C-alpha cells in the first residue's frame, strides 16, 4: 500500500517535474471534458420536457450550448496538449533513466538475468512513462461516471444498474490484459535472446564468422523459433482475452435494451416523461463511452503502472547500490599496498546447472594475496582461472562476495568508487572503439585532460599510437569510424593502440590494470609497449607507490614482473619471482617450459 502510494506519487511528480504548467493545463482540459460531456444530454432532456410540457426551454438551451462549448474546446486541446506533454515527459524520463543506470558503479545489473530483464523492459516501455494523461483519463472517467449516475438516477434509481454491467466489461477486459502483460514479462528472456541472435546477424563485427562458418540459416532458425514460441503464447492469451471481453459486452447490451424497454413502458403508463426516454436513449452512448473510458484507462493505467513500478524499482535500486556510504578518499600515495584477504566471488547471473535453483558458480575462492606498493604484479593461469575477475574486483566493478580488498589497510568498500577509479588506469582486452576524433579517442582516458594536447600526445607515444595518428589526414583531429563522411576506418590492432594510449592518460594512478591489452598487436609493437609500461610503472611506483597489475599469457613479458601470481580454478596456486617459481618446479615452471619449448 505504502509502496503503491509512492509509485503513484512518482507518476504524478514525474509530469510536474518535467513540465508543471502543461500538466495543470492538461488536467483542466481533461476534467472539463469529462464533467460537461454528459451535461449536454441533461440540457436536451430539459428542452424536450419544456417543449412537450409547455414550459420555458431557455435553461435547457443555455446548459446545452455551455456544455457543448466547453467540451468542444477541451477536446480540441487534449490531443495536442497530451502529445506535447508526453514528448516532454519522455525526454525527461529518458535522461533520468540513463542518469540512473550510469550512476550505478557496479556492473551487476547488466549481468544478473532478472535485473537485466527488468531494465530491458523498462527501456522498451519508457515511452509509457509520458502517459500522464492516461492517469487524468482515469480521473475524468470517474467524473463521467458520477455525472452519468446522477442523470440515470434522476429518471429512476434502478437504471444505475447499467453501470455495474459496464464495469463488468471493464474488469474482464483488464484481467485479460493483465494475463497478457504477465506473459510478456515472463517471456522477456526469450525476446532478448531472439533479438540478440538477430543483432548478431546484422552486426558487421561477427559478420565475418557468420559468413565463413555459414551460420546465418541456423541463427535465423534459432531466432525465429525463439520469437515464435513467445508469439504463440502471446496469441493464445490475446484471443482468450478478446473472446471474454466480447461476451461481457453482449451482456451489457442486453441489460441496456431491457432498460430502454422498461422506460418506454413507464412512458406508456405515464410515470416517465418523453424527456426521460430521450435522456436514457441518448445516455446509452455515454454509458458505453464511460465504460470504454473505464476499460481503456484501467488497461492503460495497469500498463503504465507496471512501467512506473519498474521505474520506481530502478530509482530504489540505483539509490541502494550507489555506494554512497563509501566516502573515504583514496590515499595520495600507497605506502603498504593492496591486500586481498579471503576474497571469494560469485558472478551474479551464474549457477552451476544454469537454473535459478542451482548453486552459484564460484569464480574466486578465499584468495589471500598481497600486492606490495610500487610493484609490478603479473597474473598468469589457464583460461577461466579467475585472472580478469581479480582485476575487476581491484577496479571495484564488483564487491567480493566474501572477504575483502584492503588499500593500505582501508577496505576498498570504504573508498569512494569514483575517486578510486580516478586513480586507476586500465587497458583491457575487450576495449571500446570510440568513434570520436583520434585525439579525443585517447583523451577520454582522463576526461579532465581531454583537450590537453601535450598530455594526449605523450599518452599516444607511450601507447605506440603516435605513428598511426600522424599518418591520419588531420592527425589528432581526424574523425574515426568508417560510418562518418570523413571518418577513417581502423584495423583491430590500430584501435587497440588507441585503447592502450588511453591507459597512459592518467599520470598519477595508484593502480594500473592491464588485462591482456596487447592481444591484437604485432610482437614488435607489443615489445615496445611493455618497455613503455615498465618505464611508466617505474615512474608511477616512485611517484605514488602505484601498483601495476598485468594479465598476460606471454611469459617473455610476465618474467619481468616483481611478483608473479599463478591463478587456477579461482585460487592462488603459487607466487614468487620468475626465478623462485622456476626453481619450485610447479605449475609456472610447467607452463613456462611449454611456451619456451614451442618457441625453440
Ligand atoms: N560476466 C561473467 N558472468 C558470469 N561468469 C563469468 C563472467 N566472467 C567470467 N565468468 C566466469 O568466471 C570464471 C573466471 O573467469 P575470468 O574471466 O576471471 O578468467 P580468466 O582467468 O581471466 O580467463 P582468460 O584467460 O580466458 O581471460 C570463469 O569460470 C568464467 O566462466
């Protein structure tokens, strides 16, 4: 109940926050239309009664003209006002949704299936959030109901029974729609799967593999089977809904016919006037219209309510997951380093058997590890060992499920995530391809210095992108991306050089994370990059006690690290320097020997 009133409050205040003046004007127009519409029928009754009874028709004429004037004016306003209002609210909400999702510092909401479904539904239905006038429509339906009840009761109270019949139609209709909505919501994962499969076909990225492996017909079959499964269930629910509503309408029309026949018999018996009969006959479309209004507004309201509930949920989720309680600023420089103490982690979406009931899959188990200040630490291990997961926990893209990460003794969960990330530099294997100017594609690595040309140039040199940028037609000012008129398309390795340069934009990081950032580079470029890393790491270590964490499968690079950590199945298997680990003859020695053998 309390939640319901808060959702309603959000609905009302959203329109007011977006555009108060328009909202009030729209409310007045809708209400005037609802109240004055049925009064015109009363005016006609008064005129007919005056004419047949020899009275003065002036009052009836005045009521009729006044009602028609107000309703026509109000009606001519509601559509343009409603459209403008909806557009304004939509723009407001669109910005708010992006603000909310981008303000959540963790990645969990993208990866937990239930959360991702909710957000995806909200994004699809966000236009509904502009439908304030549907709420006003409901208020106006109630106003119409009151007016129609008063008019019918003025002829005979029994005639008011026509309205409950109309209400039955509304209820049957709303329940049918509710069943359809529940079905849509519970099948969102099928829609997402189908759309993602189709997107894969349309996307030029995977296009190469799709063609080489002849995957298109199979992917199309999978996508359409997924979509069709959802469609058949949707169709069955819709047909059932339509059939039940038609039946309810038949019952209403039967009741209405009985009512009219009854008033005719009262007229013949002299207990009702001709005006009464005219009123009952004319009010029929209004009872039907009121019922229709009730139906459509209850239906739309239920839909909009659903969407507002999701909007409300997202606002609460964003507020609960904003990590606002983490307010401590990171230290200016690291003196001890970063310690992982009993760190365990489960990804939000994963279960061992793929079902919601299955136990969660552990990516890390009780990791104890010290990354000394000023050191370069290499993480090695098999695919899926947990290296990238460790890197993500260090960047605080997630919080550990158990244990904690300590930065110079302070839990990372207490550090302000924005300030911590501002002191973190990162280069990832899955880098972004920013289709900006070349200078900005590097500069976004440190937004406050986006246009600092000397900083951007130095970062480009360190990231081995300087030659690439000078070869571009307008060097740093060249638009990237073949889709633009003067845009330049780049190769995978060239994009990666820009991504690497971004990692060098921040000059005083406490933590530099390099998660296989050179996979697309030729060996010469990779060698040069690691020399740059080594000198950047040495400078950072001297200036801030910063730590460089490097994930790599190439032992020629790994062996240079101060500390090598071998990760396997989510645990630290062994750690030490290259020489120590070789002497120990464990997993590292085995992997090193394998790679050295392959190169011999
Ligand atoms: N986003 C995710 N959602 C669910 N599970 C994930 C996700 N990312 C990784 N995992 C799982 O967590 C485990 C550790 O993965 P991680 O990416 O840390 O391995 P890695 O050592 O970096 O592997 P690689 O060398 O292949 O990059 C794997 O079993 C993987 O399936």
